[in-house]
C-alpha cells in the first residue's frame, strides 16, 4: 500500500486485540522514526517511556478516563517534554561535539543563539516538539500497518506519579499501539475538503 492509502487505513483505535503484540523489530522502526523527527534547533527536548507492564498500563488507563486503548495496547508510549532546557542544550552540544574542544568552538555561534533563545521559550515549546514526534510515530505505525491512538485525554500529573517520573519531564501525549480489536467499529473518517483547508497564493 502507498503512504497515502496507509494514512487512509489508520484511525484512532479505541481497543486493541490483546492476543497480538508488536514485534521488537517493528517497535524499533517506530522508535527510529521518533528519533529521526525534526525539532526546533534539532534540540530533541523530550524523553519517551515504552510501557509493556500490564499493571502500569491498567493504572494509567484509570487515570485516562478509563479509555480501553491503554490497557489493551501492546505497548504504551508515554511521550514527555523536558522542562530543563538549559541542561538539554548542554547535553546536545556536548554530544554533537563528541568531546572535541575544536568542534565545540566551531559550534559556538549556534550554541550562543540557542542559549539566548531558551529564556524566551516555555514548557509549551518543548511540548510542540513532542507533538511532531507523535506525528512521525503515527505515520510510521500506519506504514507498518500497526494501529495506534494519539491521546491527550489523561491526567498528566497522575501518569507522572504512576511512573515515578523525574521532575524535569512533563507528560505531553500518550501513544498506545497494537493491533485493532475484531469488534472495533470506527466512525467513518471525516476530513474537511481541500478547498476548505488549503488556499493557493500564486
Ligand atoms: C493530540 C490528539 C489527542 C487525542 N486524544 C484522544 C483521546 O484522548 N482519546 C481518543 O480516543 N482519541 C484521541 N484522539 C484521536 C482523535 O479523536 C482522532 O485522531 C480524530 O478524531 C480523527 O480520527 P482518526 O484519527 O480516526 O482518523 C486524539 C488525537 C490527537 C491528534
């Protein structure tokens, strides 16, 4: 199937088949799509937890309006934004320069620009980057014919507590993945027309 027909095929699954699990190989591809996501300045101000522990998924489901796609998922990807942006910046430039003083010096102009930007940013800025990663993950899932459900309907503080997350992380979105349950009955896909969504300026 083509990229677009896979996007037609996908929908936000409400319940997964608990007998089917996403393979390690496919999971790696989805995580690689997340890793390759473009971000502002390339900073990747995020961290992801991949939850397969059934007890944890069940407790998180309770903190998410009891939405069954969490407990029935094969893997639950908890997508977090980092709020310690100056530390992210240091890690980024440390890693990119690979410990070379010379490379770091060559990156100085770029690093100064990012350092100047951070005080003007907000936790919302990091969350926007997470949403781009979620989009890439959704497209990767569709390409692999793996079902998924992007989710904002949960209590972020409760999820952070359940997973005992460090304070530098804010849970932004959840992404349960798996294979659709047989008795799923998704609403017909509705999207606005191209005329409604796009305007050509020539
Ligand atoms: C950021 C975001 C948050 C969403 N949160 C939820 C959610 O909490 N629960 C849910 O069942 N669907 C959720 N959805 C799924 C949307 O309702 C769904 O994508 C939309 O209705 C379009 O339908 P489709 O994805 O099935 O084509 C969310 C989607 C996005 C992009």
